[in-house]
């Protein structure tokens, strides 16, 4: 956790553009956007992978997804959006802290 970029952002040790924050998670702008809108939802509980979450953390992840869906207009995602959770090196995970990429604001390519 000491070297975790997202934990440092949560603690205010690294700058970020926060769009939302509550007791469970925050949404920030991605510094290397892959779409017109590229945000990251970061749970405050540190866990590198989904299978390392506590039961409460797993439930919280579901609540985060629900909150994103309720905030879609506020976040500029009214025509649709994509949620991505990369798990492990082969999937492209570069930060060892569960996070959800939120992409939208334009027509995204199929994959």
C-alpha cells in the first residue's frame, strides 16, 4: 500500500482531478485518457485484485457500479459508457489496486 498510486491519491499525497468522493470510493479523471471521457472509480479499500476483496468490499464494488449508473448524466455519459476492470498483467492492469475505468463521451470501438 505504501507505493500504491491510488492510495496516495486517496490520502492527498498525489494530485488528481476528483469528480466525486464519498466514504467508499472516489471518481477521478484519468491522466492518460483512452476516450473523450475517461474516468477511474477507485475504492478506498486497498486490494490488488477482486478475489482479494473482503465480503464488504465485494458488496461495495456493486454499490460503486450502481452509483456510476445513477451519475451517468452528471459525468457526461448520457449516450452510453463502458466499464472496465483489468485484473493482472495479461489484462493490462498497471496499478495494483482495484479500479474501474469509465469510458464514454463518444462512440467507442467494439472489441
